[in-house]
């Protein structure tokens, strides 16, 4: 079980997209994959599931229910909130706006995600966590539960703002709660090769991230196919199989698996590209 958080406190940089597409590619390569939607906006959940196919969400797992009649109810075990996605090998723990309440919960609950994954996540080869666009308790919880972080960065000057704050947060989590947390790398997203700025961006991202790690060679270009795929409840590698967007997603998946020193295809897999 390898747990990978996709994090950046900036919104709109491609966290949900990357989490969705990388997890789908790993599932298509034959791995058993679980995705935790850790953003109260629930974008990842909505990209796979209709709201009538689940009731329990991550907030039911992480937040203690109100005490009623003097009886203290326990939060649900993670198992009870896992839902199958339409893609084989890929399960989801959904989220909705109720997860926002987690920011007001007592600090000891930050351990719960990690503990629940240890107890219920062992059947999965990979667990991906889609983090919220803020530096708060939910992000700390996710980073505490994770083995690795991948940071998507939008390929423009604005997209680079706040990277040092994120590096600081990752450093604090390492120092205080999870010394094992590793930076797997940054992904340059929404890349527009025709703009000079992007070449500068790559250099700037590399400089900003050099304190903590590596920048993946594959840049994800700004392709409308990537934005359209969720509306069909498909990963882009199936929605637009022969498009450059699919090639880029597969090569990023290869890079991620190589850096984790994991085979590009689960050896027992019958499914594949
Ligand atoms: N490489 C890309 N090409 C085209 N659209 C993209 C790409 N990456 C992300 N998007 C789109 O940009 C928007 C923001 O991406 P999202 O993954 O939701 O960001 P975040 O989770 O960081 O807020 C979404 O509409 C998404 O479809
Ligand atoms: Mg998102």
C-alpha cells in the first residue's frame, strides 16, 4: 500500500484532475486503487459518481457525530464509506461540503485518516488523496496519512505563488507528525508551449521545488480533452485514447511508477492499456 497525496493550496492548478487521471491509469494497469476525496468541494466525487449512489462520505469517517441522548456515537469505519467507481479496480471515498466542518474538529482527529487507512486500506496497491485548496487541518490530516506528495503547479507566474508556503507546510508535517513523508515530485500542468513564460515557469518551479525534490519530465499541456473527460465519467486515456493528452497521462504514470520503483503494470493484471 502506497499512499500519495496530491497537494497544493492553490485552487485550479489540477489537483483533482491529476488525482483522478493518475489513479485511473494505475487502475487500468491492473493495480487496486482507492481514492479519498479530501476536498469539501467534492469535485473528484462528482467526476465519477452520481449523488444517489452513496450516502456515507469522508466526513462520516473523520468527524465524530453529535452526541445524542447522552450517547456518544463513533464515526463510521472507512470501509463503510468506500464506493466502487464505474472504472474497474478503482474505489472512491466521496466527499461533500459537510467535510468543511473538519477544520473545526479537535486536533486528535487528525490521526484518524492515517489509522483508518492502516486498518482498512491494506487491500489496495495505491491510495490517492485529493487535497483541498487551503493550508488547514484537512491538508495536515492528508499529509499525515500519506507516504508521498505530488504537487501540481499551473504553468504561469500566478501558479507558482505559494509554493514556498506549501514546502513549509510539508516541512512542518515532516518535523512534527510524519517524518516518513516524501516529496515524489512536482508536475507542471496547463502547459502552453507556445508561450515563453512556460519555459521560465519550468525553471521557476524547479528552483522553488528544489528545496524539497524533483520535477517530473512530463508536462501536462492545456488540452480541452482533459477538461471534458469527467463529463463522460471516463479517464482521458479512454475518452481520447489516441490524443496527445492520453500519451502525456501515460508517460506521467510511468514516471510516477518508476520513481516509486513499482512495475509499470501489475504482473498479475489481465487488463491493460
Ligand atoms: N491539463 C489540463 N488541460 C485542460 N484543462 C485542465 C487541465 N488540468 C486541469 N484542467 C481543468 O482546470 C480546472 C481546474 O482543475 P482542477 O483539477 O479542478 O484543479 P484543483 O483541483 O487544483 O482546483 C478544471 O476545470 C479542469 O478540468
Ligand atoms: Mg480540486
